[in-house]
C-alpha cells in the first residue's frame, strides 16, 4: 500500500482577509479620509469638498495625497470643471459611503436604545406625495409607534436623489433624475402627480369660467427653478400651443414664497394639485388662493418610492416605507402593483 505523506500547516492568528482589512488602518487610513473621498465624489471639486468639510483647500489636497499614498493608486484626475474620480477613486468612494452610512446607523440605533424610542426616519419627498402619502403615514406611525421620530424634507427630485446617495435620507418619494444612473436605485412606481395653476382671490382670471393658455402670458409668473419637471411641463404646453412663454418670471423652489407672491400680486403659479387643494381649504391667509379652471391638464412624470441598492432600510424606516406603499396601492392601484 502506498504511503501517503501528511503535511500540516500552522495557521496564522488572523486570516488573509483580516490582514487586508486592517492593513489600510495600519497604513494610516482615517475616517476623515472616507469623508473626504465622499465629498469629492459629491462635489467634483477639491475646493467645494474642502468647504463642505470645513477645512482649507491645502488641507484637502494633503488628505487626497495621503489617501493615494495609502492605497498606492491615483484617485482623482483633472477634468474640464474640477476633478473626476478614477476607477480606483469610484470604488473607494462607494465603499467609503457604505462604511459611513453603517456608522451613522450605529449612532441612530444606540441613541434609540438609550432613549427608549423606536428609531428615526429620514424621508425626502416632492410636493404632491408629501400631502397625499407622507402625512397619512406620519399620522399612522405617531398613533401606533409614538417613539418613532420622522424627519421630512420637501425638495425637487434632482436634489433629493443626490441627498439619498449621500445617505441623508432613508428613502425618497421622487423621480430618478435623467443624469443619474438608475441602476443605483431600487424604484417602485406608485403614483402620478397632477398640477394646476393658482392665483389670488380677486385675480382677473379667477372668475373666468375656463382659462386657456392664450390668457396667461401677459401675467407675472412664479415658477420652480429652470429644469425642474413641473417647470418644463408647463413650458412644453405653451410651446406646443404656439403661445409665447411668460416674460416676467420669479424662480423659487419654496412653496411658502410661491403662495406669498401669488397672494400679494397678479402672479400665476403652477403647483401640485394636492398642495393647491390643501392651501385653498384651511382658512386664513392661504385661503386667499384660488385654483384656475383651465382647458388643459398639467400631468407630471410618475413618482416612485426610491431607495439605494444594497442599502438596507432600518426597521423604523422600513415600517414607514411599507405604510406609504400600502396607502399608494389604495390611491393608485394600477401603478403600485406594477
């Protein structure tokens, strides 16, 4: 019978993977480096990244050089406007963002355990679903889970999607901007936003039975910033009808300022219909607002529940997400089931 030689190996106390994991820390990698690479990824300028972290530009440049020395790889290269990350920089930024998010979640979980609360939810939303979806969900959560703290930010989709990638929200109710890779997100389409035009009580158009596009260009307008979906949709309606675009325009993303300007002038403003119906039915100052009866519809691109792929929702955020999805299925069954 052939003799079989047995060979034994002395295993090190740590595996190769553990050595790799601690190697970067031993080489001097710090949390400040992780924050810096994420800031560069967000702002695409060293100076802007430095400002976001409240440090000087020379200090930011030194940190970038330190990171490149530790990783032995070029992380940034000059672009026409600022800098762009190399493939090594993009990989590092993606991992750094995940690490920072996990540390943020540790802080949230420990704080909730210390206080006995049920956790914290960070939601970003465009205007219409804030009224029809977020408010009812907040009421449900407050009644059933009084320990949960809900933070809501209302903004445009362009802003919210970038803040979501930066881990400032758990999830958002918005749309994926055209200039972002949709593969970064989990997207559940839940509803369509309808908009309308508002004016002050006593406005020359307020008593008109039906308002057409041709009636509108001579008045001042309050618009969302250029490039936003609602702004573009209204402009498309004017162009398609061959009607001149309004000449006098105030741009603002603030709904409060929009309503204030409308109430104090003859300006016309497009806003989400859900919000318009809210501000015209509660009495007081906002009840000075009237919705114009138009012979055209202002329908906006459908909005969705959006989270980041590979990033699990904390329990409190998952609860809130499910409540919003449940209500959306009641309001828009044909869309929420897709």
